[in-house]
C-alpha cells in the first residue's frame, strides 16, 4: 500500500514496520491527567508515522492540527535558518557576529563568532538583572540591545555555557541583520515554504490559537519551582551562572498567554510533531524531504559531524556536546554522536539520525513526569524504538508498507 500524505486532516499514518513505536506512544496518554501529544517519524524523506492521542486541555481532545509550545526545541529550528543562510553565503560561521551586528562588539565581544554562538560559547547566557524593566525580557529588540551591550562570561573560554533564554534572540538578530528581513519572515521563506509546512511559530497569530494545547503542570522538581530551586546555592560560581540564565517568574509565565504574543526563539517555539519531523527528516536525508530540498548535502554532512565541544557545560553542569545549534541526541539511555536535534523542557523535541535516514519528533502538553516536569524519557524511548525499526528494515532490505487510520 503506498504511503499516504501525513498532511491529510484527521488521518493518522502508521507504517506497519513502526507499530511498536506507535503502541508505545498511545500507551503514554491513556488517562486525561496524562495530557496529550503528537508523534511523527520520517524515513528517507517520507512519513512513516504521524499520530496523536490524549487531551489538548480538560475539555478538548488532541487533534491532527493541535500544536504545543515546546520550549528549547525551537533552538534547533532557529539554527536551521542560519544554516540555510550560510550555505548561500549570506553569512559565515566563522565571521564575528559584529560583522553583521556592529553594536554586538561592545564590552569585549568583537571576536565572538557566529560559530561560538551556535556552540553556546559566547558567554551570554545571563538574563537575570540584564534589563531594568522585566517586561523587556519579552521584547526582542530590547533584549537584543541589552545582550549587545553586555560583557561575556569569562567561563566561555573554558567550556560551553548553555544559553537557555538568550540563544534564540541572538540567532534571530544575527539573521535579521544579515538579511535586513524580520525573523518571522525568514521562518516562512527559509523553513515553512521549502518544507511545505506552516507550523513553525515564534509567537502565534490569533487566528491559530484555537489549535494550542494547554501546558501543565508547573515547571519544577519535586514541587520546587524551576527558576527558584537553585537559589540557595547561588554563591557557587557555576550555580551562579546557571541561576543567572533564568529570571524569577519565567517558568510560571510560560504557562500563560504571554509567550504567544512575542518572539523568543530560544524558548517559545510552537510546533506540531509533523513540522519538526519534516525539518529533521530533511537533515537526516541529505537535505531532502520528499521532492523538496531544505539544505544541500554538504550542509547536512557538516551538521551531522557533531564534534566534541568541551567536557562540561558551566550552566547545565553536564556535557551535552552542542554543535552548530543542536546537541547530540539521546536515544534510549545513550547520548550519541549518531543522532542530533534539540529537546525542550517538559519532554518535547526533535531528533535526526542521519546514518539511518530517520527523524523523530514528539510534542506534548504534559510537562515531564510525576517526579519532575523539566523532562523525561518519553522522546528518547520513542527514538530508540524508531531506531530499532529502521535498523530492522536496513537489515532485511524490505520496503515498509503503511496503514492509514481514519479518525474523527
């Protein structure tokens, strides 16, 4: 049976070789309190899974077009725009950011390159105390200006420092300065149009907000709010850097309506699983998704290298190995160089496995698990099962069939 279009509204796609992946996914959302989610998998540029389950809110089921705020998942999306521009020569990875954004050179940042930014080595993770008016932390222009005027953290010379809330602002401003075009327009021309999918949002138009899933629960660990849980340890140098990267009130604010009114590409991306899987499906398939080209093969090969980038991260306290705007993927229990992508707080994210031609994307409104809402193993487990299915196909040389499941 030929593969059906995963864009058909109300129609799920389940390739019969990926039924174990689908079964695991459906098992995640058996009860209303578990919320809902979407899962999409692409293999060699074609969709093999496009499914959804559960509840978008207490009164509304998750549907084919439901989408959710996915936190840091958007960092990989913003980085992909930079790669599109770089391969056309609009900007250079190793050029100083100040080449395109002159104000950025202030306070000793004149030699920080675009590659440094993509690798989280710019030392500009701080948001706490960065602006006088907290409302400016949700204003792209005000936040970009404050970052440009600030001094970098000297720890950047020793290790990566995860730019949790500032990465997207810096990347978006570089893209805007290099092209002279607004970043939302670049999202449309550099991602949505090449992929044939409009569901890439940093700020959601009013006419699309009926599709949003409601997020819950409050972000934290063991009921301790995320943005305050490290306050008692703030005198420690590394913990001080981590605490400075997140400002008080951010976590609770993200559960309301404000994130949909602004453009903060480091953390307020809203997607469907389908849109993310298409983008990463192209990265996993020499730049192609179906008959559409997103990136050149040489660009995807460069992205797939995922070289080491320091032994630790002075913000996260771990070494996720960031490279060119993505991090090494977690597949099962393994942080592997054979996969790349970006996860977000709460569990959403996207992964490409270039060696297998596979991409996996998962979005959910249920943040984490009963112990902590910051993240969990749902996407890594689903990615592991998809990896096994793809390896099985590779071993047998069989071409998968598909099963279309019509839903109401």
